[in-house]
C-alpha cells in the first residue's frame, strides 16, 4: 500500500493559506489582552479556549501542506 497521496497544487496552496478570518483573529487578540489583564469572564475564558483549539487544528492541517510546498522552518 502506497503512502503517497497526489493532490493538485492549487488545493495544497489553499490549505497552506488557511487562517482564522480577520474577525476571529481580532476576537482572539481582544480575548488574549483581557486574559493578560486578568479580566476574562468564565464565558470569555471558554470562548478563548475554543478559539485556541480551532487555531491549533488549522495549524495541524496547514503543516503538511507547508512541508510539501517547502515552506517549513527548521
């Protein structure tokens, strides 16, 4: 069984370009600032944790695409 998967370069580029949407990124930054200042409500803490999980999952999806494209850092 082969471990090679073929995919169009456009698809790989699209996966490598995945990011949080601007509004989501802005919300994460606002929550992180409030967290740094000790001002998060329990609801906001749960929201921040959910955003962090989404961000980590995006990074895990992007990593192989970046490797295929030769854009990884040592």
